[in-house]
C-alpha cells in the first residue's frame, strides 16, 4: 500500500476549509485514501469531519495511504498546500 508522510501546510491546520477541500477531492478519485497522524488511527480522507478529528496543525506530520499511488500523491500534495490562503 503506497504511503507518503507529509507536513500540513495550511496555516489553520486540517480544519474546516482545508478538510472540506481535501474531502471533496478524495471523493472524486474513485479510490479510498486515508490520512492519519503517526501512532493514531487513520481516517477516510473523503470525510471532512473525520479529517478535522485528527487535530493536525500546521507543520504536523501526517501519513497519507491508499491502494492507488496517484490518489495518494494527489491528496498528499493537497495536505502540503496552504488551502486556507
């Protein structure tokens, strides 16, 4: 299973707007991608509410995993962006 570890780029962390944008993209990929903090339980990236429960702040490391490497890369790239700008 492809996995990437990336740093959260949004100033507000994985909160409302960034989580919603990531969830929207993840829902359109046709492949399940999860996001998790190291040592924690990963959550489905197509759910903004579940993403927000991670409590990931700017600069925190998160692991993005899934069966499709392209989908993992797409979500990982979004996590690294400042989506609240």
